[in-house]
């Protein structure tokens, strides 16, 4: 605790979180800060040493579950108390539905600024941490600076990535003091179990369907393809409205903004609201029988043919 | 039952104009209620449909020009609209906005539920609901797609990362509402008539007991140092019109990753 420090917070050790730790480490190195990596998890992760490899000087754990609807307020309390004693320069959170609650609550407790969903971080010339984030559906890029510390920000998943090291040492994670989550909400029913293919924000490949898929049955084939490719399944607003997919799959301005390496749109016409949500994709491939569909204007490769037919053929080819 | 819905008034150009439009249009043009907030209002009005004694109030922090959008909320069925309007508010970030809304909510008083849309489609932060819950000292739930009230019992349905679940809690609470797939109601003729005559209540910083130095850009811990306009990607327009050849090409593109660069 001799050096001033910084904190990075996540819930699991993944290439995306390791990438964030590494970026935080690079920022810390420029300012001679020490870095603490905090994991929110009820159990101690087996591969905590990966965080040291990524650049963390110290590790800590908060024993709460990110699945627990009652946990955010308790996590915010615990992190803000930790921040009161540690006086960090910045606290970065991996963007997830859990931390998107926890981070602004923590900022309110600390009475300091918070920026959502950053895609780049750097030191500005005036010595403050500059946080860059897209807004207006990716049409604007805002550079945010703070007038006081700590600087709090959530960072979009998958922006920074770092592969696991085979040579990481063993490390343990001491616990940060934390109350038990205060019981506010009682779960009465689970309606739909987590299905593979809904982690849209962190996905490398997304296969997505629109109204052109024609039926719920056809739409289900997207899941088959997604399973084969290790992809997530997205949907246009129209497809969700038609009941082909749940809201969790909705991509676009009223759903999730995504930035995969590859986005494949089946039977999606390409309404502005949808295109805004996929503007961060590295490659967009479109399958739509209508040559006039706007999506073709923005795609890197278009198949102008019946989307269910192409999907069937893709599944066949991916399987062989 | 007394429900408050926090609205953000956004430029309609944000979600209707073509992607090539430049910045001026994004902050100008016709104003409307942010879609997720409109959905939150819809959920509140459904409670009122079944329990007509329910009082639905809408509040926004915005310049005077937001008044028409508040009248839209009254036309849809809201009972009361409040505009927090003060020249010292310009440049407020999310923390200050939550502070101001919380002070206004305390000043107005007596709400069983405070609803916010999950995110605004212009700034896309989703900060207000968690920060309001912190400032008001009320429990909060996020990603709420439906709710029902039975006495003091509040039943909510949340959809998070692909899991939908139902929970029971109690009022008062702050709920952050996701756009569901149902349609938001259109104003009725009666509603339109009522909205024209309705008085929009105004609150200034002095009314809610916050000093100018704690508001606006001056009071905000974050500020926008610079903004860049991104040009939306244009495709390469490679086209294949044969289903089988197209599927084959797609497989190769997927397996080759970025090979076509």
C-alpha cells in the first residue's frame, strides 16, 4: 500500500477480463500505480494466477454471486468501502448486467464520476484518465475526462483480450470484507434457463435472424448453426416481436449493441435501429433474398437467396 | 398507488434518420420520449388500467422545449407531468442528474414506485436507476420486463443475460425497465384534449434545494472533452446469388476469420 493504486473488477477469469487487467496494468505502469484485481465470486477461482500474469500486483475476492439479484447493492458497498481505504486513481469494471448496476451505485456512494461502456482508455495530456465510449448507436465517439478521483468506468467486454498463459503461477485471493447480501427480492419462478448463445456482448461470432426466417421453427436452426460455430444467437426487433426469439437476443438500438468479429444476418432487412447496434462488428455478412434490403449496403459479403435454404446448407457444410 | 416514471426526452432523429446524417441532426429535430422510458410509462399505465385510482406522474429534467413531449405522456394517460428546468442544469452528467432527480422526487414525495427505462438511446449509460436507488435509499431491480402490485407486495419479472425469473419484493422500489416486445399505446382523443389543457408543473433548482454549483457542468465529476463523429461502415458489396455457392463462401469466410482483408 506504499504506491497509489488502481482497481479492476470482474466476475470470472476469461480472456476478456484478462485483457482488461492487462490494459489496466499498462495504464498503471505509465503512472507507477500498483494494480489490484478483484473478482466477485462465491468460490475462489482455480486460475487466479492468470491475473498476476496479466499484470495485477494484488488479488482480492468479494464473496457474492453475480447471479444474485440482491447482490449489486452489497457489492457496491463493499467496493466503495475498499476504495475509501485504498484511495485508488481509477476503478474499472468489466461491463455486464451485474456491474452495470454495481458501478453506478459505487460511483454514487463515492460521489465521483462514472462512464459507461468504454472501448478505449488512455492518459490525457492533463494527467487524467481519458475514457472513450461510443454513443448514439456508435455514430459518435465521446472522450470523457473526470474532475476528481477515483475515475470509475465500465469497459465493454471483449475490447481487450489476452489469452491464458500456460506458465501462470498459483495464487490465492484474500477476501474483501463484505456483508451477506441483504434479502430484498425472493425468487419465485425461473421462466427460461440460460441458453447457450445469449452472451451477445462478448461473442466473437453472432448468427442473427430477422422476420425473413419465417417461423419459430426455422429460427431454431440458427441455434443449431451457432452451436456448431461456437457463436451467439441474435435477433432483430421484428423477429423478437414475432416471437421467434426472446428479448435477450435482440440486437440493435432497443436491444444490445454488439461488436463481434463476424456478424451474419439471416433474413434481416437492416433497419437503421438494427444497423446502429452492429456498427462495431468487424465483418458483416448478410443473407437475404431481397436485393434491395438495406443490409446489403453495409455488408462485406451478401448472399441474395432464400435465407432458410442458405442456413440449411450452412449447417450441412459446417457439420462436414 | 403512486407511480413515478422518469423520462428522458431525446431527439427523434437519434432513432429514425439515416446513418449518414451528420451530428447537427442528432441533437435537433423533433423530440420524443426515449423508447425504454415510453415502455416504462406503458407498464405504469397498465397498472392504472386495472386500478384506476393509481396516480401516474412523469418527470423529466430538460430545457423548456421538452414540454411537448411531456404532453405526449399525458395524452397517453399520465395524470401529472413535472419539468425540472433551470439554466444552471446544462452539462449535468449522470451522477448530477440522479442527484437532481432524487431531490425532485423527495420534494414531490409519496411515490410507491419509481420507474426508469433501462437506457437512453442517445447516451446509452443506464446509470440513472442504480444511482437513484442509492440516493433515495430504495431497493432496485434491473432488466424488469413486467410487474404487478398487490398491496405492499411487488412482483417483478426480470430478463437478464438470457434468464427470465420472477421475484417478489415490496414497495417502495426503483425499477429499471427493459423494452419488452409489446406495443406502447397511442394517445386517445380524450387524452390529446386533456394534454392540451394540462398544466406542466415546473421545478427549479431552488425549488428542490440544490445549489447551482452542485449542478450542471460545473457540478459534474465527468465532462466530455471531445466528440468524434464516426462514419458508418460501408460494405464491400460482394454478392453471390446462388444459395449453395453462397453458403460455401460463408463457411470459408467464417473459418478463415479475417482472411479476406
